[in-house]
């Protein structure tokens, strides 16, 4: 019976792959994600939204909650509050946690880093509680840390009631809707981008594992994120499921410098509320394929690139060379017409090298800003002749 289930699962996954990769790339925007209640696709480098469907709809996020638990664990280690090799003894409160499990037992002693693996790879609800108690002192205090972090990151529509995403039902009123962790596709993408921007190595060292094995506990299990098996460049992030939340996934995929892209980048996506794990996979793969095939990462300005010259009071030997402060990359569609707009402030003597003199903004054909770049002075202009000083003075008073 078990072999039959495995065979059926493989057939379903194969059908998903064939369906996505034989679908025309010109698939209508509205049909890219047909299965989720809400989704989003962004790129890491520029944070451009490449696709969205109900991106600000508040929904239960199930075990995607563990991304925040994981982030707080990483930052607590970085800040020296805890160590990754801290040994945590498992108590009754941890061991009794239901749902997806790292199978922790009372009296076990497990290093924090192994609990972090169990949290993200096999979605251990018990591992989340163990981490929360160790870092926060109590689950309630850890949840306060989680909610504080959401405010710091600008996750405006997110609130947490626990570290693992399980719904909390009232024992007195079991028919009453449960308390749940709530978020939106956009907020979860903000969280994921922050994690990759600041802790890419720490994140992918765990989320990119297809199989997690801990021989000391006799534990071995596949990563719950099946995209890792299907797409080589996928390196995260987290699955989720509850009856109320449906099947959810936050996923990430590296894109590489090649004939199409001028640098490496990463696609980050979120799907919430699908009604089957295979539909979750199909929605996620469709978003990744759409992003990879229709968008490119382009370098449109080099660092220190000369963009023009200005003359103070129109005096020929009072030249200020204007250059870009940094390189700029944008993510754009193959067919987009990119427009630029230059704004310069009034340029007066004296001028220091590197002084901010203006900005260039780049827009898509719909007027959405794709990126901006500071314009600075390439040269000093702080020592001039008496003759030029007089010219400036005369110009100032209209002579």
C-alpha cells in the first residue's frame, strides 16, 4: 500500500512538471496562479513585484510562522544571546505539542542548531516551542519578540500568537474560531527578503537540504519542500498547512548571470491558501517559471559613470563633472520601455568631490519606479581665480 502511494505521488508530481513546462509563456497574467487565495513574486536584488494576487489579503500562514522563529534564532545567535551548540532539555510542554513533529521526547537533550534544522526542514511544531522557550524564557515572551520584529521589518498586516502556526482553540468554547498567526503574501515576502539579504548563508545552509538526518536521535526525514527535488536552483524556504490556512509555501530560487541577466539574483515567492499540496506545488512552479522567462536583471548604470557636465553661472572654466555614485541594476520585462528622469539641484560654488547634486529615476511604461541613482560631483571646485570670483559676483547681482 505504501509503495502504491509513493507511485501515485510521483505520477502527480510528474504531471505537474509536464503541465507547467509545456504551458505557453504567454499565459495570461490572471491565469499564472489559479490555485492560491493569495500570492506574490518578487526579486531579491531590487524588490520589484513581478506578480501579485491578493498580496495584502490577511490569511492564516500556518507553519510559515516558523520563518520568524528561525530568524529570531539566527539573530539571537549573532547577537551572542545564545549559542548554536546550546543544549536544550526537552520538557513535557515541548514533548506534548501536536501536529508535524521533530518527535522530541521528555528528558532528551538537543543542541539548538539541530532544533533549528528540525524547525525548518521537517516543520517540527515541538522544535518551535523548544526554541521559543530557550530564547524567550517563555513562549509568551518569545511571541512578543516575534511581534516586535514584524514592526521593525514593516510587516504591517502580520500578528503572531505562537511560534509554530498551530491554531489555538478555546477549551471553554471549542466551537469558537481559533486564534491564529495572520499575515499576507506581501508581508511574508518582506520577511524572506530580509532573511536572504542579511543571513543568506545561515538560511540556505538549512533550507537547501533535501534530507535531514540526525543519527544521534535516529532521525531521518525528507524536507517538506518538494520544490527542492524538482528545481535545482530552489534553495528554500518553508511549507505550511492547517485546515484553515490550506497548503502554503514561501519559496526561493537563484537566477544566474548569463546572456540574459547581468548579475546573479534570486526570485522569492509566496502562495497561501491552496487546497491541495500538489496545487501548492503547481502554483509555485508557475510563478517561478513566469518570473524566470519574462524578466531579466539588467545593469543600466556603472559606478562612476559620467552622466554630464554643468557650469557654475555658465562660466566655461567653472566646470562640474557629474557622475553616478553607484552601479544600478533593475529587473524589467523583455518588452518594457524604460524611461528615465533626471533631477538636479541648483549647483553653486564651492563644490566638493562626491557632493550629492541630483538623482536619476527609472520608470516602467506604467510609471512605476524601478530604481534610482544618486548623481554626485566628480571633481572639486573650491579654489578658483579672483577673476572667476568676480564673474560669479557679477552674475549674482545681474550684471
